[in-house]
C-alpha cells in the first residue's frame, strides 16, 4: 500500500513538473505562469503574467481567463488578429463586449498608440477591465453599458456558461442583475468617427442591433470582427446587409453557435 501511495505521489509530481515546463510560446514570464498552472487545482494563484508582446494579463481571478488567453494567443490567433488587420497610431477601435479586457490589452500592444472604446455591462468584468487598463497604461474609454436599440434598463442574465456567456434579456431570472443599454450614437458621441477603423464584437446577440445602427449612422470602419450568435437574429440577413453596405467578408470560424466573420473594405 505504501509503495502505491508513494508511486502515485511521484507520478503526480512528475505530471506537475511537465505542466510547469509546458508554458505556451506566447508567455514571457514562464516561471510565474508555470507555477500558476502546475499548482492547479490544489492552489488557485492570482497573478499577472507578461506575454511576449509585453501585455500584462491577470489570471486566476475568473475561471475562463486561461481559456480566453489561449484562445486569443494560440491556434485561434488569426480569428481575432487577421493578417490584413492594420491599425495606425491614434486610430480608434470599438470593442463591444470587452469582458475582462484581455483582447483590448493584447490589441493595444500589437498596435501601439490606438485608442479603444470598451463597451461592457458586467460590473465584475468591469473591475478586471479597469485593472488591465491601469496595469498596461491603456488608452481606453470604458462604457459600462450594453449595446441596445435605445437607452433603457434591461437584465444581464447568467446562463451558467461562465462570465463570458451572460446575455442581455427583457425579463429577469433567478441569476440576473439590472444593467443599462446604450445606442451606438451615444457611445460615439463627441468622437471623430472617421478615426474608427475596427469594431470587434462579441456581445451575445447585440451584434444585430450594432450593425443596424452602424449602417443607419453611415459609419464604415475598415474592419469588423463579429462573433455572431444566430439564436438572437438572422445570420444571412446580417451578412447581406453588410455586403450591400460595401463590405467583403470571410468566415474566420464556422460554427452553428457563434461563427466568427471578418468584414473588410
């Protein structure tokens, strides 16, 4: 029995060491990240870790952050940072559904000098977004609302899919909080829209009203990265509207749940 226990401990230690050594290529502070990963699930460290592009990312505060970081910097990198995406200093990015701010933080390090408007209604995510902003000295404006067709009170509903899967609904549920919606025109008030060159949207269905308002306001950024949620609207209709508006597109990721489309001029 003692041999079995000792062997099990030894195998566990070897596994933890392999986890420690296997830090992804995009991690600069490999010791810190390796320690963070190898101690899970026994100890959940909270750390900020530096990436190779010098972005500093908080991990351990939200269970989905590990996955989001790997999603953005690993095999799905080109879904969010396509080869033909070019942004110049002082150009403007609109990040609708900013969540904890990991995407905006990474983007700001690849395109130095851009200004980002982050739209996010979840008060917990807003705290992490602010931390990322301060830690990385980001040039961002935080809009603590959800995109909507009007300014009104609605409900942010927890669908048991983690912090990134909350949806904005008309009616409350057992796991919901009251939030406010805001229109695109209000978000961009006092902003030179000619500088708006990228919109990234992952807002659980808000992309449908976002696109309608974009066309209504006659605003045309060079690039749109849209995570589309077909259960909230008609995907083909959205694509047809944008192509009629002058955009070409490519499908960055095929999915029945949340496909990713790139629209570009």
